[in-house]
């Protein structure tokens, strides 16, 4: 009998470049408190957030993602036609079809690329890095654009004291391509679906359609439960990613966790015993929690501001609704 042929891609893959898009509108805590029963001091003490960005009216996740993706493509020294696949990590694309990835690809001029969305909320970007790494090494693509883009202002109740002050809008992107040496470590990922009720949409779109007085579906979060899960369950996941990459925490140049809030970031760094010389990303302070956009935005800031140098190692970990998580060590572009 004939055997099915197979193909192999690059021996290894790596991040070639980053890109970022931050909406123009800067929103202070004082502005948030015009609707929310809170204060600037209360928000800073509990989240570390000072400002966040809100997308302009009509500015979609595809629009924001295309801005970040175009920048990443240009920085990689590539053209849109060089991109074989576009992966969009998002949970706030407001239409079920076409995908946000397809819309962004068309805007960027790489509409012939394979395009699809990943919906694992705050873990979406690190899931996308893993998928792209496998695609490049498996031979199904040479250059993959991974975008994390979310417009959280569409799904947050501005009067919800548990979530309104946390979230912002924005997009980040990376190009992943072939490498002669390992540039992306093994991904440690999984979920704790038995606890998925800790972060949900309040009602389905069909309920909103069918019920006469149905309120707009928004995010509902059990904050204390998510905090405990992130701090105590995700630090061991991060350690496993370090072990899988055969890297010690002292070997890192940067630690880039999902930018949930400063308290979670600092507690995770403490649990991991991150040394002082390792830069810990704190983009959340003036970007808020941008969900799938948070890690690539934070990564881009560290690189463009010169806080880290090319070739250093960074530990990435995303975690959120589902409850899903993924982590890997990457070499900085």
C-alpha cells in the first residue's frame, strides 16, 4: 500500500519581531469613577492601574490587530505576501463570521494567508505562540503572524465595581518564523474547566435576542477566586515551563505574565523568586488589562524601550477564562 507523504518545516522557530497598537484615548481612574462607585486611590491600591486606553467608536479588534500586525511585519523585514498564516487571539470579536483574523489579514494586505481566531481569552496569545511554533516546525507555514487584540469596553459593565476599572483596549503582535537554534521552548498548557464559572459572559447572545428586556451581555468575574487561582496555581505552571525549556529563573532577562493586575504580577514574581536583574513587565499600570493583547503589548514595550536586549530569554504566561493557561520561554527578537 502507498504511504501518505509528509513534510517537515524548519528545525526550530523563534519570534522575529513585535508590534503594538494602543488606542489614542487615555482614560484615567478619575474618569472611570464618574460612573463607578470608587476612587483613584482605591483602584491604584488594588490593581496598580493608573490609566488605560479605550478604542475609538467603530474601531474593532480587527482594526487594532491590523495596526499591530503591520508594524510587526515591517519590523521583521517582511512584506504582507510573506505571511503564510494569521492567528488572532481575541474574545471580543463582535461578529461570528468572518473571523477577526480574516478581516485583519485583508486590511494588512495578506488576505491569501490562512487565517483563524483563537478564543481562550487572556491565554489566547501564548496559545497562539505555541500553535505558530508548531506550524513553522511542522511545515504548514514559514511565517506566522500572531495577534492578540481585545476591545474589552464592549463587554464590561462600567458600573461593575469588580471589573470596570481593570480592563482596557489594545492589540499586540509578533511574527514567528524559522530559526537555526531553539527560539521557543515547549509550551506548558491546560485548563481547569471545572472552575470556568469564575469568569463568564452574563448571558448568551440568543438570550439577548429572544428576551424582551434582556440586558446587554457583559463580563462577570469572581475576582478573589481568580486572584487565588492565578497566584497559587499559575506559579507552578511557570516553573514547569522553565523546566521544560531547561532554563533557570536566574537565566531570564524578562518575566512577562498576563497583565491582570499588579498584585497578581508581583505575587507571581515572588512565588517564582524572580531575581532583581530580571525585568518584570508591568505594562498594566497604564494599559489596564487588555486580555489577549496584554502579553504582546508588554513584550513590545520592554523591547522598544530598551529594557531588554535581543537574544535574552523571556518567560511568558497567559491565564484567564476557561480557566485556561499556557506558558513558554522565548528568545527575544
